[in-house]
C-alpha cells in the first residue's frame, strides 16, 4: 500500500537525479492529486499534516535558490521529539544561527492550517522587521507556491494573516507585546527569538496563556541573548529543553584548511575541544573560518555555541575565566557520576557516667553508615575515596580530602558541600540540597567526611554555627579552626568553622579564580561550573551571583580550597585502629547485602 513516506522518498530521489525545479513542480502537483484521491493517504496527512512539508513545500536556501523543502537533521530530530512527547509541555529550542527552525515551525503551522478544521496558529516575532520577513518569506511565499489542489478557499490573505474560510482555520503573526493574543483561541503558538523580546515574557505568557487551548502546541525558539527571562525559562525546566549544536547542520563545512593555521590561543584550545567531541576536519575548518570573520571574537560563542551555558552569554563581568569554564563544561557535559544518593545511618547515644555511676553526659556516634543510591539524591560521587593496601589487604595509607560547606542563608539558597582531593585539588563529591533541616545537613556532611577518609571539614558559620556544633556533638575532631578575638576577654581564641566576611570573601574567591584559570579540570560538576559562569563583580564591588542565580556551590568550593592548608597534601599513613573503625562504623556489602561499597575494592 502506498504511503506518504513513499511519495516523499520518490520526490527526494528524483530531485537528486535531476535538480529540475519545473519537473519537481509537476511531480508535486501529481502527488497532491494522488493523495487527495486516496482515503488512506488523506487520513495519514490529517493525522500528521507536517508530512506535507516534504511532499509539496518549497524553500529558498542559503544560496538564494528555490528548492524542495526537505528536512535537515535537526528539523527531523525536532519532529521526532514532538511525535514522541506530544504537547503536554512546551518546547524550548536553543540553537545556533540559521539552522532552519523558524522555517520549519512556520511550515508546520501552515500545514496544520490547510489540513485541519478550526485550527488557529500564531507566531510571535521579536521585531517588526522579523514579523514581516517571517510572514512574507516563510509563509506567504511558501503558500503561493503550493499546487492549487492543496490550497483551501481563502476568505482573506492580509499582511499578517492567512484565513481559510471553508476550514475555519488560520495562521497569523504579530510582534510580541504584553497584550497580544488576548482575543484568540489558539492551538499552536510559536515564540520566535524569544530571548530578544522587548516586552516582559512573564506578562506575555499571562496574556496569551488565556487564549491557548489545553493541548496547544507551544514552542519557544531562540538563539541566546544573555541572562534574561528566556534564560530563566530554560533553567526552570518547565519545558522540553532542546539544545541543537551548530555542527548538526550538515552544510556547516569547509575545505579551506588554511583557517586551521591559527596562533590564536583561545581558538587553538577550542579546536581541541571540538576534536574531542568528534568533529571532523571540514567542520572544524568551517568554525575557524567563521571565527576569523568576526571582529568581536566573542560573537561566535553566542551565535554558534557548543553548550547551552555558553549560549547564554553573561551580561555582567564574570569573575571567572568564561572561556576556560565553557571549554570545561563541554568536556564534562557527557561525564557520568560514579553514583548519586544520600547517606543512611543510625544515631547511637551512649550515657557517660561519673565515678558514682550517675549519668552526667551523653556521647553520640553514627553507626551503620550506608550510601543509598537514588536518582533524586542530593550527593553526587564523582570519584570514590582512595586508599592503598599492602599484600595482606590491610590499608596502609589514605588519600587526604577536604570538605567545604556553605549553609543556606534564605529559603531560596542551597545547603552545599564540596569534597576535594587535597593531593591535586580535584572535586570528588558534591552535596546540594535546597530544603533540609540544619541538623540533617550536618549529619550528611559528617557522613561525607567519614566516607572520604575522615576529611577536614570547614562549614561557613555566618548564618548559623549549628551545623558545626552538630558535627562536634558526634565527637568529630578534624575540623577547620580559625582565630578570632573574644569580645569579652579580648583574647585570641581558636574556633571551628569558616566565617565569610568583607575581608575573607575576596581572598577565597581570588584564590579559586586563580586555580580555575590555571587548571579548570579540577572541577567536574556541571552545576558548580554553571554557577561560576553567573558569578560576577557588580557595580557596588560585591562578588556574587547575578539576580536569580545561585553561588552556594562556588562558595563551598572556595572554602574547601582555602581551608585545605590545614590538611596534608600528601598521602597519610593509616593508623592501625582505622580498620576497626571502618568495620565498626560502615556497613559492608558482605555484611548486609545492601549494595554499599566493598572496602576490599580499594
């Protein structure tokens, strides 16, 4: 039985053979007549109107030639995502320049309008010029080139709307504004170049949201434009986020290999990153040529980004080296964590008696500590703790670790922890939890420190000293100690925990900036790297996250590196009783069969 896919395949085959636009028009007309005469084909098109794009639509290519509208790789991918996911959530397409999404989505709406009854599609453009360009170049011209057999009866064809009387269907376009779309009932809404809207996206969503049907097809599509409402929408994860790298567009290739002969240090590093991603010589050459064409070299990171984070170029002055961060983000974007989860444990209280047998205090311990793997866990293990054993399997030395922590100052902030390997400065574990009681956060931090060979712990004490006190309650002694002057006695004393002040913050951030510039590979956690890209120096001189972003992981990492001077940076000889300590405090797989780590593996 003939299918629409068969008709499309025939059109593609003949076009490859002949490249004859006049012959293709005759073939398209014959295909339209064949579809309309076959009930099965009609039903197929009614179920998937966008199939008509490759059957009968035309487009003007980058060489200004009229050619059949055959979908490219990224366009096909978007269609497949729509067929798989449906319309339960909006789609957010973040892309490079000229990948064909505006053309595709406009063609989809036109196909729906000429096939389905009572369809109402709407496109919102970022400017008046783009409004006219989309309507004229990507809608009206495409419609006018259709064979007459596929054109419904038109009631009117205005400067911004196609309305088909017989089907009571329409597609129109307007420039984005706060009040647009209030009087319509919409089945399909396309927010074109949404990052460049001059109106409030939040207000626009309110106004047009009232007009959309429950199952409306909603598509946000844009290149990035700094950290604005579009970035907030992407970060909210309320949409099906789709990032399309520029190299997925097949025509972005060049054989002008002289552009590879560069001495630009940034481009040389970028070439290595692109090689690591599997790009071939012609793709990399195209990128180098495009880079060479820009006066402002930073333009390429926004126009042809390699990661979503790079696409949203910061509008503030990023404290960290953005190029180093973006390259590291590209490196780690596909890395898988060793595991993710949280710690489970028992709290044991042992009464302390005096010489007369009376209870005078209570000694607390954590027992049966177990790491529970969970997709929703808030502790990420990037690298397991390292130990060295002798021929009998006895631990003889242990890698030294440091754990820095930042407590949540408000309900929107996160409790965080960063464990670093003190022999090389590399992050090996990350804790990040927004809503958690202080005592539970402290206990998780204690478990994390115990897990990493009794790591040195230093938790920020500005908002609360309670987490540090909880850790002390359990008898843990490997704590970062700082000096302070007692206000009453005027004597210098040492107290546990790190205090972030106007004096200490620039120091710890400055040291972290230097470390990340020297070797960005010391950080492998994506969320931490993302926080660094939005960590800026503001007009008032303060260094902190831009509005709406977070810096809790940055602060925890900065604290960890700063306090590391109180921990050895060489492997530490294990004390004899440490094996007994492990046996006593950690549940092993052989004991419980619970999937926890087997210490014999280290």
